[in-house]
């Protein structure tokens, strides 16, 4: 009699595990199709938000225009021309594109913006930040769009 009860318990546990697996697989596919995710061979891959969401010069106003756009592994940088003709750096982390740094920028073999003791430089090759003249972070540019 104990043997029969034990087998029933294993059967219930196996059935429960199979239902959980099927529900999680199905819900993953539903979640993937509805939340900017993509499924491939039963795995879920996050797709990066579209680049256009970070190219934000034109969102600043009617007379703002994009001069250049850069991306490194972790950052994005917009070089925008303001209505008065001056350049503005609007940059941020890809992981939090709504929190951006906005600084006036000058062009001299790259785009240079200063905020207190911090200097931000964006060139065709790299995006870097220096504090008191010492480069503390530098990333290679992986995409540039004009």
C-alpha cells in the first residue's frame, strides 16, 4: 500500500513539473512576442531598443538638427546643432537612455565638452571621460551615424 501511495506522489510530482515547464515555455513565448523580445530555439533574447530612440536632436525642438551620432558598448552621444548655431552634446548610458547629460560642445579633432573638472571627448574612434585631465574611462565607438 505504501508503494502505491509513493508511486501516486511521484506521478503527481512529475505531472506538476511537466505543467510548470509547459506553462513557463508558453508564457515565455507570449512574453517575448509582446515585449520587444525575440525567441530563438526555446531561448529568450533581449533585443536592444531601436537606435532611433537615442537619436534625439530633433526631439529638442523644430530648429534643432543632428550633426553626428555615436555609440560605444555602453554609451550613446548625440551632437546637436541648436537654433543659435552652437553645438550641444546630449549623451547617456544605453541602459538608461532617459537620463542624459546635456553640455555645450566644441569641435577640435573631436567633440569636447566640459562640466566642472570632468571632460567628455567624442571622436570617430572613441568616447572618453577625464577628471582633472586624467582619462578614467574610454570606450571604442562601435557605430557612427551622420
